[in-house]
């Protein structure tokens, strides 16, 4: 059988991988400004972490997990998201105080693959554990928008909602069920009819046109939230205005994970088709307690790397600064020794592994390099280096020391 990759899993090759690196490097740079530290948690966990953390009635847990049995008969799952694992790590490590953490890596969901939706995908994930301040919610959203802006991605919309808390949300759920029973139960799609008593909030973000039409005048959460949630949400919004972040209130934004309370948000792009959600997040004050830890508040988000990539221009692979071509057997060692010297000076150098003709060397270097260093019999005899500037076409000869001085001068910026 021909060997192929698994459906929904991708090889990420250059030049696309350059974008992945840029996305990760930018994340590190921006999050460091807010004092977030990198953490790495396992990509597999015991399945109960996700069933308890994400919620038994969510689509992720019901239909999308890659679950298997280990050699001792225990159920383990490839992480569909990072938040539950980070919450577990927080509890297990016994850390106290405010923890600001980010993690970058692959997640796994058994969904139908399409543009922007993979079974193995990558997330940039940020969490802050230890504060219930609404200022943190606003700062978290601001950091996300800062990050997206820093990637050069424009024309995105930020949607904001509150889901109330364990005190006020049950009333809203009751009102939602009553409204649907009275007005439109039969008009809903099969999945929403099934969800009505298990996860009625999800009906709000069902994209099936018949459900959207049937629920157009459905009561919104804003009419039901308690005064604490209302005050919290007001501060989040006023702080976002202070931070200069524009947003649109979206009372139907409920998100697909059960741990959220109060603030939820999503960043959407109009330029990448159906899978338009670039990032999503919110507050999850009850999660750590549900998983057996203290009653600690937290907020976070995750960005989908594959979707960010769709919005960025594919880069060209950068040219090597010096391509060194041995034109005779005697030049091979000398050429590689010079490449090593240049690299130790911080200059990107590449050297052929076999003897080349001048034509071969210049053809390759013309496409991939800034300078071509030619080392033939004459050069070896005279201890000289012929260096061709591939931009101007000018070729000059240097001895070793003047060549290194020339390199240091022309790559001054890189060497600092
Ligand atoms: P989520 O909305 O499930 O939230 O995922 C966040 C982002 O991951 C989405 O907005 C999307 O860009 C990307 N994503 C999700 N599924 C796929 C897929 N199959 N293929 C490609 N990209 C995908 C969470 O995962 C929460 N843990 C976020 C969070 C962190 N909340 C609090 N802290």
C-alpha cells in the first residue's frame, strides 16, 4: 500500500513553514510585553480531563475526540484544545498567585476537513489564571488584537458577549427552552431539537438557515444576567474603549465549550470563507474547581494558526548571503572551511558538496544567493577568493583576511 498521510493531517513545508515560524515568533514577542511565560503541556491526557473540562454534551466531546485505549486499558485522548490541560497542570503543580501562560502546539479534532479546518491543527493559546477582574478580560482581548495587528492581519471583527454565571444563566436557559417550546421547536434542525434540553445555548449559534430564521426573536442573555455579571460586562466594555479596541456586541455568541462564564469573545475574518473564526476565548472561572482545584478565576483565548496563515502572504525563501562553489577537488575543503568561518561570524553561508562548473555554480547562486564565492585552481594556488555580487554582477578577488573584512563590513547589521 502506498504510504500517505492521514486525512485532515498536513505536512507543513517551506515556504509555508516560514509563516508558522513568524506566527510563533510574533506571539512570543507580543506576549512577553504582557509578561506571559511559555509553558508546554502534554498532547495526550486522560479522557476524563476533557469530558469533565470541556463538557460531556459539547460537539468536541461527543463527536470530535481522538480517543484510544492505552496498554493498561485506560482511555486517553489527543488534546482537542489546551485550556483543560493547562488547568490540570496548574492544579497539579500547586502554583499560587496569578499565572500568565502561553502555549503553542498541535490540537486534534475529528471534524470534516475543509479550508481552514484540519483534524490536526495548531493553536496559539494564552491563559491567565488567578484574577476575576474584568480589567483582565479587557487586557486579554487587547493582547489578542495587538497580536493579530502585529502579524499584519487587517479587516477583522471582534465580537463580544457575556454568558452570565452559574447564578443567572439557569434562568436564561429556562427562558430559552420555554420560548422554543412555545414558538419554534418543530422548525429546528434535528441536532438542535436534540440539544434543546442538554445544551440549549448552542442553538443560538447553529448556522443551519432554518434554525437561524426560527430563532430570530429569541430572548437574549442580556435580559437575564444578574447585577454582578452586568457590572462585570460593563467594566470589560469600558476598559476596551480605554484601550482603543472596537467591538460588536453579539448576544448569540455562545462558543462550543462548556466552561465559559461571563465574558466570551471571538475574532472573525471576512476573507477566509466558512471557517472564519480566527480566535476565540473567554472567562472560565469554574473550570479549575470542576477539575478538583481551588475556586480560581481565569480567562484565555486560542488563535487558529492555519487560519492566520490563510490571511498572510506566502513568503519567498530568503537568499543565502554567500554561496561558496568549489570548482576543483582541491577547493572542497577550503570552501567548506570558509563556510564554517562565515557562519561563526553570524553570516548565512551555503557550500556545494561536490565540485561544480562555473556555469552550474552561477546558475544556482543566481537564484538563491546574494554573493557567489568561486574557488577554482587559480584561487587555491594564489590563496584568493573570487567573489561575485549577484545583484550588480561585479566580481572581485580577495585574500582571506580582506574577504572576511569585506563580509564583516557588508553584513555589519547582522553581526551586531
Ligand atoms: P475554540 O474556539 O474551540 O477555542 O478554538 C480556538 C480557535 O482554534 C478557533 O477560533 C479556530 O481559529 C481554531 N480552530 C478550532 N478548530 C479548528 C480546526 N479543526 N482546524 C483549524 N483551526 C481550528 C478553544 O480551543 C479554547 N480552548 C480557547 C480558550 C483558551 N478559551 C479560554 N482559553
